[in-house]
């Protein structure tokens, strides 16, 4: 286990509050002292099983698969995309797949301008910024007409 992963669990659990903090403390008290440090994957599964029932996770995955920009701005779409994409990690195993899925949900007029970013392996945050710029350019063009 990398040092980064080791600290990721510690950092996350340090920030827990309320019932989640009590749940974590109870978990640690019940764990044998000599047991190995929990991996991020193990923590994620344990936490999700406790706080987001499988039926709700499945519904969130379905919402994610159907997500499209629609009447939202790129900024609103990205916020919703990020919010529910964490429940669809098996659908987005790589950064490239995350970028591809984000672009697929954009308006067709923006999508067409984003083909290069998908093919070139552009990082997700940069793809979002490019989509925002394209949206802004298109809006200014419509206002000038």
C-alpha cells in the first residue's frame, strides 16, 4: 500500500463528523490492534455499505448513465456530473473514460467541438473549462445576432 493511500483513509476519517465519526470510532475499537491498515478501497466499500444502501447507489448509477446537460449550463452540468459520478466508479475506471462520458452528455453543439479533447487525452478539469469557454462563445454569438 502506498503512503498516499495510507494517509488518504486517515485524512478522510479525521474529517468525519456526527454519526459518521461515532461509527468510525466504534469500528476502530472493534478492530484487532495488529490488523493491517485499511486501504482506500476497503474504506470506501465499508462507508458506502453503512451510509448509502445498495438500492440507492443503483438509482444514482442509473441517473448518472442517463445524465445529459439539457437546460443546465456547463457549470451546472459538471456539478451534477461530479456529484453523482462517484456512485458510478465502475463505469468510469479511467480519466479518459470520465472525459468521454462528460463530453457525451454535453449539448451536441458543444460535443462536436470537443472531439479533439477526447482523442488527445485532455485532463478532465481542462475539458470542463474548454466546454465552458465554448458555451460562452456560442452565447455571445447568439447575443450579437
